[in-house]
């Protein structure tokens, strides 16, 4: 069993949690037992090539180093961008985004990520490398790193009042610690290689997300109106996270990681604490406990 692990992107949101959990497992970080690669986020068409080449280089480097298993961190964007998929069928490891559809809709992020992951699988097969891919969704929770990350900005705009209304969209969410633990368990579990793992706790419409935030932190100007007042709410997509549950993952409820995310934003100075709060911190914690108990 590998005792030394190389984590690329270790200073990022998920990467920093992976390092923390690996150290708790008695592993040393920054060598060649495993290579966990978090792909760089990209929105511009012109940086597609570096993303694809970077992923290919990681696979080749892992194969050259003789690592036992490569765990690649991908994105749900490699799965759901497909107009032909059955909306009632859950996303699983056989689901792939349609490249032509990504190009038509100019979603270069999903386009690049999909090509990069497909290329990683092809290269791993060619080199005889044991590859597994963890596919996190929108990831929230406590920030260990000092910099802001994209998924946390997803909720910050609703807390600051920057967003006056929420969009008519649905997304899947997961606790950052659970996402990190998924990578570690996929690394360590015998026979866990050779497949893709959807790492998600639940899907929520953006309106429901805002309602939960408002329940937990009513002192902030969280929007109550949808920008789209004409169309019905967008349907949430389905997924299966059973393969990760089979590896022992117990997913944290959304109320808990939303609470931790906001407290972390406050503690790190990204979000100003409101002095004349409608609900005290003790009351907010009590409300969180009640929400969690009511879900049992």
C-alpha cells in the first residue's frame, strides 16, 4: 500500500482537504505513491489545449513513476451536457457530455474537461495505468486555503446582496470534506480503480438553496425572487452516488455544509458579520441542529 502520495493542486479547495485527510491516514504528501490531479478551471476557449495537455502530462508522469493508482479529480460538467440523455435517468459512470452540444452552446469549460478526461482514460489504458476518476459537483464547506474559490463564490453573492434574485437553475452539491474523503477512499480501496465516481450529496434548485441559507442566516439580504418569473423551475438532475457509499462514504447533509461554509467566510474575512443579527449564533446553531434532526 502506498505510503507516499503526490497531490497536485494541493493548495486548492478540495486539494487542501485531501492533504489533510491523507496526513490523518498516516500518509506523507508530495511524492509518487498516488497522483491526484485537480484540473484547472477554464472558461475561455483559448485555454482548452493547456487543460487537455496538462491532464495528459499528469497521466504520463504517473505511468513513468510507476504509481499504484492515479485518482483524477474531474467535474460533473463531463457528464450532464447532453441534450439526448434521459432526464429521468440518473447520471452514472457511463454518462458523458456531448462535445458537439458543448461547442454549440459555447460551454468551453465542459468541452475542455470532457476531452481531458476522455484523453486521460485513453492514455491510462495505453500505459496500463490503474486510473479512477472522482467527479465532484458544486463543493461547499470550510475553507482551509486562504484564497477564495469558485464554488464558494456560488453562495457568497447571495449573502452580500450582490445578487438581487436567483437564477432558474438546479445544481448538485456536496461537502468538501466528503469530496476529499472520496478521493482518499478511492485511492486506498482494493479494486476501486477503473471507474468514475459521482461525488454528490443532493440536487437543489437555486431557490431552495437560498431558502436554506435564509433559514440559517436571516441577517443577510438573501434573495427570495427568481430572475425567471415566466418559466417553471428547472428540474433537478438525478445521479447515483451508491458506488461511493459502498466504499464507506456517509454524505453530510446540505444544511451542515452550508452552515460551515458561511461561518468559514466570516472567519476568513470574506463576509462581514452583521452586528444587529435577527438570530444569534447560538440560535442559528440550534436551528441547524433542529434541521438535521428533522431529516433523520
